[in-house]
């Protein structure tokens, strides 16, 4: 049986990962008894004259990858508007100019219907962090983000501050034993969740290849601003949860879809950039038509990554609560870094991308964190359409990670944390509280977008250690 290796394909000009995967699958299925030299010659012929093979049912999918059919993207200029119109900006005075420029570029795409910029916004790749974009039947992988389905999860427990004082050692030990942070690795204990049995993992070659990594990383967290922490939440009077307005113990986590989401993002961004040719300033905003095969594959993969991110939080919370003999009385969670099908007030169906933004339809619950020493807020959305039913997803960075390293020492960070009455396990100077905007300023800038249902104060925080 002839087997073609990726190195052999690279030598004859098959350098695109999607094309190579396609070739390997087709050869294994349809050319089992063909000599390798003949297959190599055929592949060279396809690359030289792909048009000649477009009517061959078996070969056509390979040939199509060599035919460049760029999408015509005629740019238009849009003016930035502070609060009304096509683009709405909330808390504009605290948003850096580069983030606004990125959003303006996104607004000029021919697929764009409406946009919004949240008060925690700062520049990123493609769409700025804190950018929300509604498009017409198209999805932009980089407007979703690399960490697909990154999300917040909050478990509220019917205990108070006395539990943390009495069981501080056990709580810290549980956080060390049942969480893992980093690009690779796992918590070291076999994790199970129904998401691992999803048929979606069998839908594409890429997802089949990533299943093993997903099994290993289930229940773990990434680097950067990801965290798992215990703290105290005070619920407001007449809160939407219907719970008594008092102080509760709570477990709060922030992380995403790990290597699964990162690989999906990388793979489909490259496909989008290869098929949708845009000027250099906008090339990371390349999109996939949802009617296309690649668009449908990405949509399925993105949703699987979102389900997997939720599963990671499910395991984190289940492991920690079980270890401490605790039980949640309610749980609140929400995605950011995702795209949803939605309908605007005029009835138009759109795809809403939230890259670092919290869904905030009327009555929809979400969590907006500050930093390792500042409050997080449990909120309910008010359903404002000009924000595309969205709110901030956090305080937002005021310093780049490089600048944060230059302006903070480990000893100074330890003092800040201690003065705030917080115990930090791990952590990095890149994530120091001064690297972020003031969460109160961000919340004030979006008063019309969300209603505060409770305030969470971190007490024992676990983060990635460099």
C-alpha cells in the first residue's frame, strides 16, 4: 500500500497543511494499489495544471486548492462615532488609538453590518480585544480569537469568610493539586467528560488529530491572565439569582479551550487568509463564508472548542469542590472569544463576534473580572442593541506584557498582593494589578449595558508561574 509522507509532499510544492491532509486521505482511500512514483507524478501534474482535473470526482478537491479565487473586498471609509451609528464606542477616552484604528478597519469590510467597542478594549491581532462585530453570513477566525471559547465560570457556595480562615491551608493545597497552568501538560489525574465522546471530534482530520491532546489537557488552564481563585461574593438586593442578599464563598475561574482551540484558530485563519485576499492592514480579518465547506468546518470546530472550554471549567470546579467537601448552590458562566448567530432588532440575521466581550442580552448573566487584587462583577445584561448585546469582559490591559515586566518587580508584586489581603499561588509580574485599567472606570462606562448583581473579591488566587 502506497503511503505519502508530508516531507515528500513538501518537496513537490505541497506546502499547505490543508492540501497535504487532503492528499493523504485521498491517496489512502483511492490509490491503495498505485505505485508511489505514479502518485507523485500525478500530484505534480495536478499542481502544474489544476484546471484539467476539476471534473475528476476523486482528484478535484486537491486541484481546487491550487486555484486562487480571491474574494473582491472593496473597502469603504467609515467615520468613528462615539455613541451612535454604525460603530458604537463605550468609554472611548480610555481606549488606545490603535484599538480604534483596528476597529475602523474591521468596519470597512464589505461583510460588516455593525460594530461596537467595549470600554476595556485594547489592540490585538485582527479585531481588537474588546471588539464586537456583526457580519453577514461570514465568520472571521481572528475576530473570534486564538483561545476559542475562553470563558468565565462562578460557583457560589453557601459558606462565608469563616470557611476561608478555617480551611486556608486545605484550600491552597486543593488549588495546587487540582489545577494546572501552562501551554502543555495536565493536572496529572485522568479526567472524564461527555465532550470527549462528541461525534464532532470525528468530523474532520484536524479534530481527529487533536482528540488526544484534548483528553490530556481536560481540566487544565492556560497562561497569561487565566486564573482559578476562591473569594467572597456579596449579592445585591433583589438579585436576579433570587438568593438572599448576603456574602457567600465563591469559586471563580477564567480559561479557554487550550491546545484544541489554538490549533483550530491557526488552521482556519490560514485557510481564510489564503482564500480571502485583503490589504496588509486587514489581512488578519480574512473571513470564511458560512456557506463554504471551510466555513461550515470552522463553525463546527469553534462550537466544539467552546463545549470543550466549558468542560474544562466543569472539571476544575467539580475537582476543587469535591476536594474541599463543598457544594455549589448555583453556577454562572459565560463565553467570550466566540461567534454567535443572532438577530438584530430590524430582523436581520447576523454573526456576532465577541473577541474579549461578554454577551449581555436582557437578563443574560455574565462575569466581568478586574485583576488579582480587584473586584469581579456578577452582572445581568440590559439588552442594548447598539452594543450588539455585549459588555466588557474584564478591566482590560493598560500596559503591554513587556511594559508590565519593565515596571514591576516580583518583590513589589508580593507587597501589593499582601496589602490587598490576597494569597497568590504562582502569578507573574505581567499580570500585576497596575497592568490593567481601573475596573470601576470600566464598569461606570458601561452602566447602560449591564446591571450589577454582585461583587466578588478574590482571596486565594492561582495563576500561571513563569
